[in-house]
C-alpha cells in the first residue's frame, strides 16, 4: 500500500501512517514541506471497507495507537524529517508522573 501511494505521488518524501485501535489505518503522502502530496486513504487489512466506528468519526485522533512516517529514498536529513514529522503528526509533551 505504501509503495502504491509513493508511486502515485511524485512529490512525496514519505507516507504518514496512522494506526487506530479498531485496526483501521489512515495514510497520506507528504512532501518536503510537510504538506499533503496525496489524498488521505483509509483502509483495514483483509477487509472490504473501514469499520463502522471510522465511518462515523473518520478515525478520531483519540483512537490512534501508533503513528509514523515511512520515508522514501533518498531519505531527507534528520532535521528536515523532524520538522515534517512535527507538522504532520504533531508533537507531544511528556509530563513527569
């Protein structure tokens, strides 16, 4: 799936992958400014369509279990990767327990 998104998005430097607690995934190609380079694709492994919950809430961010960017080659510099990841996936602040 990732390779197909990259193939259809010549400006892409990577694909943002967001996994949800229901088993569905959201993916989109991103360019070197962290802007969308494709439409968002939602899918569920081994299923014909996404789940009913995703149909209702469009994969709400509160249900995210994992998120990352799969980088295309050549991979951008670390500083550029960090900027793109922060823009696309956001940043988190950890508070002490």
